[in-house]
C-alpha cells in the first residue's frame, strides 16, 4: 500500500489526466492547473510566489510547507516568521535532522509519517482570499549522475500548481489526517521552556 501523500498525488494526477483526455488532449485555456516537469529553480520561484502573496496580503489562513529535512527550513525562517505574524497556523513537515527554531506559537513542525513524504514538495495557502497549492514529487536521478551543490546534479520534479478547491482540499485533508498529527510534532527547545 502506498503512503497517503503518494496516494493523494496519484489520485489528483489521474483526475488531471482524465480531464485532459475529456478535453481532447488539452485542458481549457482558462484552466489553472499545470502538470509538468519542474526544475529546482522553478519550484523555488513558485514557492516564493505563494509565500510572498500570503505575506503581502497579510492572510490569516492555514499555510503548509514541506522540506526534505528541517535544516533546509533554516534559510527560509525569516519568510516563515513573516507568514506567522498573521497566519492562524503554519505547518512545516520535514525530517528532524535539527531541532527547529522557535519563531512563533502558530508555527508547528512535524516529522514525516513515512519515508515517501520526503520525496514530495508541498506549499499550500488555505485562506479564502488566496487558495493555491504547489504539489510535486521529486524524480530521482540515477546514482551515476554527477553531484552538484549537494543536490545530486539537476533536481527534477513532476507536479502541478492549482487554484482548484477540490485539489487543495484533498491535499490539506491528506496532510491533516496523516502528517500534521500531535504524535509527529517536533518540539523546539523554546517550546519546552516553562513546561514541568
């Protein structure tokens, strides 16, 4: 049985493929979903776009992001501190290779519930004024490929970004049900200060 995040991804991709087929091999011109191969730079650009819009609009909804390892969150912590100023909650999912910093009470860190989770890149804004999700799976490059910048050469992803409520709901529900669970929470040192 596949991991919940993999199942959610595959279900949405299957639905996208079925819609494309029904539309004669292409989605309507007005369609906002895009399924394609994405490089690391484009993934980062889309992620920053979503984060920046959330910060600029001072949104108060839920914000979700995944990182392969929590140490990769550190360069982004100022962005997420800005997100947390207005957000009701920020969920960060990543392998706890470091103790995460305390930035705000609304930011919670979670370890992956399964190994497959590390292969997925999720950035999701769930606010009525700006609902969008980036959801992609890393395509693994054969071990013989040269290593560059610690990222195994050119990192490549397959995935999509969407404004469609049904897909955003599916991604959020999967993460809420399987990954953002109290027993998977990673506590920072600052969280534990004053707790007996």
